C-alpha cells in the first residue's frame, strides 16, 4: 500500500474532520502517501486531489463539517462517471480509498472496489445513525446533544408561557435521533417513522397532564414520521392548547463534535488504514459493543438498522 485517498461524501457530520485527521496521520506514520479528495465523488471524477501532510490536518479535530468539503454527485452513479473516477485513480496511482459517508457513499465505494482497480473502506458518517453493523455513526452523538440542548432551551419558554412545543428533528427514515434525544430531554411524546402513532392518544395525554397541573409539554417529531407543522396544527385543534412548532433543520448537522464523536472517528479512521494495509477491501468500519470492527460492505448494505425497542418503551414509560 503506497498511496491512499480519503474523501467525505453526502451530508456532513461532526467528527468527519477527526476521521480525516486520523487517516492522514496514520498513513504518514506508516510512510504511506495520502491524498485528500475535495467534494466527494465529484472531486474524484474531476481530479481534485491534494497531497496531505501532517500540518494539513492540524487544528481540525474540534471543527464540525469537513475540510475536504462534500457534494452530491449524480454523475458518479452512471457507468461513465465511474469510468472517469477510475481513470483519475489510475493517474494518481491510488492503491486504497477511504470513503466517509452514508449508505449512498458506501454503494459508491463498493462499486469502485468491485472493479479490482482499488481497495476501498467505508466509515459511517451520518447524523441519522441509519447505517447497520455499527452501534453509532460519526456525528450522531453530537447531533443528539444539539437536539437535547434545544429541548432544554425550549422548556424554559414553554414553561413561562404554558405552551406545547412541537420540535421537528432530522433522521430521514430513521427515528434514532428523535428517540435518544427525546429520552435525554424528557419529551412527553416521541414520534418516529418506525412506529405508528395516534394523534388523538397524544392529545389525550396532553389534556391529562394539563388537568394534573402540568404547565408545558415537548413533542418530538422525526422528519420521517410526520411534519412538525401538521402535528402542531392537529394538537392545537384537538386540545385548544397554545402550541408552537420549531424545526431545527441543518442546525443539527453543524457544531463542535463531542468528545465521543472525536474518539470514535479517530479510532475508525485509524482502523481503515490498518485494513487497507492488510490488503482488505469493500469493508465498512463500525463500533460494535465498544470495539472497532470491519464488516463486509455488501452485508452491511443488505441489513436494515432497527429501532431499539427497549429504549422506545422506556421513553414511553418515563414520559407518563
């Protein structure tokens, strides 16, 4: 293994910079040349390669986003786009590639690995935590803490004005962010796409809480479950309660990564280099029961991340 490339693809996630830093410095430690590829697969197609040095990744471990930038690249999905990428890989004589991103990014990595031209390793970088074969993905912990902090702040206003607040959070088709942040923030109801919900039941609980003297309530809605605005309107119509809606949006994707995210990102980045040095390919690196492990990309992509039923039931019990 003489030359390794690293890129970030898809949505940015706090901790991506820590992973890039680990890949670069682990490569340099082992006398492997390492190239940062700008703007994901778009940069791979267009030859946006930059050789990285120790100083290239100085003072980035605490920064959110990604210094390598990221972009969607519909062209890479096509055979012609992949051929352009392969030509660039050959021109720069890359032996290995580390791809940090979500399931779409992993499919791109597997397509390249299947050609036999380059060995590929994927790192799960997405706040949605919707990648199978890893307990958490890079950025999830930071986003969860961002949402929890928002809940804390909303409670102050909700209590002062005796209001119901509906908070819509990200997650695509996964309810992990809403579930774990809702548990941590003590949300009265958590709506996730994996579970059906009855708006009348939610309203009945709100009314019962009000009758026993509760001054406020927080309803957390995962974007894949329902529209926060629609839920807010339904609650107001059903209960007559003063109801407000907040949509956090892209605030959840930015910010300084937590110590947890920095640690797992660093460990995953270093593990990716180890696997490439062993001649492995088409693997993803994940955190499983506290250990950093490699799993076949094809297997990981064939599995569906399931919601933790125990945590879901606990959140309901504690919200009574």
